[in-house]
C-alpha cells in the first residue's frame, strides 16, 4: 500500500472516532491534531494542512448532523471530503489508439514509466512501440530497448543519433500503423532553454494526444514547481507520479501537483512493470483510509482468476493432485503483488481483520515462501514431482542440497502439500463447490465492464 505511514495514522484516527461513545469538541480537536501530524509527516504543505484541518474542525463543530446519519459517520464524511480536496479532480483517460510523449527531468523514471504504460496498453490488446528520443543520456537507447523487450513492445531508435527530432520523425513514419506510440524524450538536470526547445519541437512533429509529465514522488513539494514549469513550456495533459510506494514525501508530491491544476493520470506503486495504476482520487483516498475500493477489488479478483488455468481445476476435480499440479497452480498465481492488491482493496473491517495491521510483512512472507517452494520443486525429478509420498531420507537430502535450502524446508513443503491435497479431497467430495469453482475460474461471475460498479 502506498503512503503506509499516512494511511496508518489516518486509519487510527478513524478507529478512534468509531470507538468513541460521544463525538464532542474535545474529540474533534484530538482528531484534528492527529491529522495535522500525519499530513505534515507526509510532506503536505503546512498552509494546506492547516487549511484542510481547520475546515474539518469548523465543519465538525458547526454543521448539523443530517437526519439519516449519526455524529461519528458525519465526522468521518467531513474528513473524507476535506482530504479529497488535496488530491485534485479526476481526469477521464480513454484507452484508445494514441501517441504519447513523456517529458521530465533526469532521474524521474521516464524510461521505466514508458515500459509500464506500454504494458498497460498492451493488456488492452493494442500494438505498442516505444521510440527512443532520449539522445542525451548515455545508455538511454539500450535501457529503453531492454524495457521494450521485457514488456513485449516494439522498439525504435537510431543508435548514436544525436538529433531527437530525426528519431521521432522516422519512428512515427515506420510505425504509423501501430496503435500506440510512446515517445521517451530527453531530460535535463533542470528546466532550461535547450530542453524547452527540444520538447517543443518534438511536440510540433508528433502532435501527441497526450503529453505526460513524469515526476518522482520523492521530490515532495518540489513536484509542484516542476509541474508548473513544464506546463508553461509545453501543455501537459497529465502527470505520472513514480515511486509513490515507500516514500514519506508522497503526500507532498500528490498535493503539490494537484495544486497546479495539472491532472494526475497515473501513479507508480512498485518496481514491477505491473505496479502502475490509473489515478482516481476518490478510490485512492478510500483505500488510504481503509474504506475499500470495490472497482479495484473486482479488477484484482478478475486478474487473480485469469492467472489460474482451468485445466488445473479440472485435474483437481478428477482427483489428480501431485506436486506437479500444485507447482503449476503456484506458478500461475505467483504474480508480484497480486495478493496484496486483492487485500489492499478490501475495507478495513474485512481486509484489516485478516491482515491485523501486518499486511506488508504477511504478504511478503507468503510470496517469498512460494518462491522458495518453487526453487525446491525445481530441484526434484519428474518422478518425484509425480510421486511426492516417496520423497524420504536421501531424496530429501539431495533435493535440499540441489536447491540451496535445508532439509527442514523440503519437509515443510511436503507437509504443506499434504495439507493442500487433503483440502482438495474435501472439495472433490462436494460437487456443488467444484461446479462453482469451474464457473468462477471462467470469470463468469465477474463483469467485463466495472465502470458502473464503482459508485
């Protein structure tokens, strides 16, 4: 979960409200002080923090509680509405064929972000090409080429060419029939006349549908100044904030950019190419406060289901469940961050109860355990995978030695396998459950269009 420290502090404040038998001025003042500390720790501007919290205090003390509500819910609603103001207004982003130009200073993560955006479009079935227009930075050509390969996108660049305008012209001509063309432009240490002229020229050549500014969340409130300067140089249609996970300055970056009026389109939430999401302020805040996010939950659940091969479920239904079947299922499920994405989308009452405020550690341990077990199983022979009950004594020692783990790890794997096998036996005896599983893994219970479910 992004902005963990801020999320934890704000959730504690909401818990205090829910536990209180009386919502009076004293409680409101305590909550306001906790909010101030949390927002300042997240690098939100002091004046903005005071403005938000003063509004919360004023409204909580003066606004009458609606007839269809109660004092606790009314206070939480006020906090939600005031916090939402610092995240800016959402901008609709239509997934359609387009030319995108990415701009930003050195070290903001443009090239990695180009790969993430390419993967995002490719998941929707579009042909994507990445164009290497960064002719200034050493190694930029090779890095974008590597990123393109990793996500399966096409790549265009002219090795050694210093004229970025020529690269863009030829790239757009060669790949004119591609659905999505993403131009990775050069950066500088600061916004100067040469950078401004270059991106202005490329903008004139490409006539992009989107000009996306890439900003690193770790720069905090400075993000606002950069957004303003780039917007004055070339009209920005959206901002992508990278590295929003694991930084204390994320709140500053989000609020500073929103204050400029530049719409935040995407946020980067991790190192993997899948760790990017479209930014919707209301949904983002709901997750931050532990209120859940139904649309993201449904999308994550659908993604989780799509990872599982229906053939694996069919084999289970027929009673065939060896280590080979378990390996195949784990291999399909072991997508980075997928478990966390599912549970982060749950309301605090549901997800929080399961996580017990230790979600990151819990899911990191779960994913690491799966990775360890896969390595151990890779050290087994095909016969051993098909006959796990015969793995004893010297076989355990050989597998441990070959995998780099110890015999206890191998034995733990076999114990967990037996637990799963027993569970499969119980499910197999219930035809109704099996029928439901087969239906579920075809995705029949999840709608393709989730837009009408987010309200």
